[in-house]
């Protein structure tokens, strides 16, 4: 672990010296020299001065400004990767399955939800999709009344093959006993909702 940290610090100094030609590297080298002096002489004053110059060097380095957000994003990704899937395709099982309320969030990727492979309960069911980029396809049975709300940035909305307004609420009611509320929010892509 200690060697890894030293290698990362060395790479930062290398990038600063040879790519950005930043004068903040000199603060870092001066801080290192003051720290070595404080270790040899046992003076806390040199250590405090080394800490001040080290902070000045960190604040002036371009690579550290990029490293901090990348480290935070990496930490969030490793912490939440088991709980949150934000990229890639999502599809309900092709075989019959027990119904669960569908709440899908994706940054990008295609989403396919097929509610015809399950028996929807008598109480209202919900399908909620929040997507950045990609195609969303939802299949619902004909004997289910649907309330559809679509929020579409760029792309088209197709409901049973007919092009609809991107920010319209639609009610498909066939006098059914079961109801399904569908909310789709998509930034860029196509939204298709089919009754079959």
C-alpha cells in the first residue's frame, strides 16, 4: 500500500513536470526537503512549514484537481456497484414470472419490460422507467387499462404503433378490471408501449 501511494505521487509529479509545466511542483519538492530536514533535526517548525508548502503544491497541481473527482467517482462506484446497475440492457424474464412492481433506472442501454408473461394483480400496478440514452419497450396485456405518462427529451414515442406527443398523458381503457400506471422519463431514445 505504501509503495502504491509513492508510485501515484511520483506519477503526479511526472505528469506535472513534463506535461503541464506547472510551477507547483517546486512547492512539492520544497515541502519534501523541509520534511526531511524536520526528521533529521527533530524540529516541528520545519514539519509545519513542509505541510503548508505541501498544501500549496496540491492546490496548484492540475492533476490533483482531476484526481479528486475521479477518486470520488471510483469510490462511489465500488461502494454501490452491487446495489445499483446504471448501465447496460434490462429485460424482464422471457419465461412466466411472478409480478413485481417495475422501477428501472439506467444511464444508458435498452430496456424491455414484458408484462404479458405474468399475471398482474387486481390492485393497480406500476412501471416506472428513468433512462438517459436508449430504447424503452414495454408490453402490456390488452385486458389491462393503462395510464401512460411519458417525458421524452429527444426521440419519438410510439403507443401501439402510433406516434404520440413526447409529453402527453394517455389513457388506454378497455373497461378492464386490472390497471397499470406507466411512467417513462427518457432523455435520448425511443419509447414504445404495446398492448398485445
